[in-house]
C-alpha cells in the first residue's frame, strides 16, 4: 500500500491524541503513515519529509504539535500539499498551540482544527481526498448519516426517561 496521508507529530507523547485520526483512516480504508518529527529538534528531517511527501504519493498531511507548535507551519512552508494542523494541549490548555498554528503568515495556510481534535482533522483530510474519489464520497455520506442516526436514537432514549417536571 502506498500511503495517501501522513500523520506527523512533534513527539510520541502526541500519539494518544493522533491515534484517533489513525482509527478514522483505518475506518475509511485510507492508507496512511505516521512519523514523529520536530521542527526544532529535527529540522533537516522535517525539510526532507515536506519536500518529498508529494513525490511519494502523499496527498494530505495531518500535523500535530503542542506549545510553540511550529511543525504544521514549517511543513506547509515547504510543500504545496494541504496541511491540517492539530493543536495539542500540552501547556496553556492548548491555546498557545492553537494560536501558533492558526496564525500563519499570508501565503502559508494551515487548515486548523480544535485542540486535540485529530478525529476532525482526519475527517477533513478524508473530505479533501473525496473530491476525486467517489468511493470515499459514499463512505463519508454514510458516516455522516450514522452520526445523525445516533442523535435520533439518543433522543428516543431520552424520551423514555421520566422526571416529575419533565415535559417531553
């Protein structure tokens, strides 16, 4: 299998968060790779990765980072591939990472999801891939329909709960 998506994290301490993205890619049958790279500790390796990702078949990069959170932006500065940043809650409740990722200079965009929201990053990456992949379009439609069905089911269950002053 040739990976279509790269999951990149600043360190393996981000793995518990990024596993949620991996599970989504598995669920949708999207081949992916995972690497730990640091914008500050391994800048040469980050540059090599970013400049060669597209030629290796990568179509979207999901990059997670905490604190200063430069990794997604550094990668985005060296590739034309879409980069989705996942701010990690490591200090300051993750707000520092969120701001570092979302506040990119003009010309170097990084799509950014919520703090620790790797699942949403994977869904967004899947939506990017689905633009030209009809089988993924169908899987996404089914997935979103299942989300709707879960809420309907929850409301049916809530209707059975009785309280003295509950009106529904």
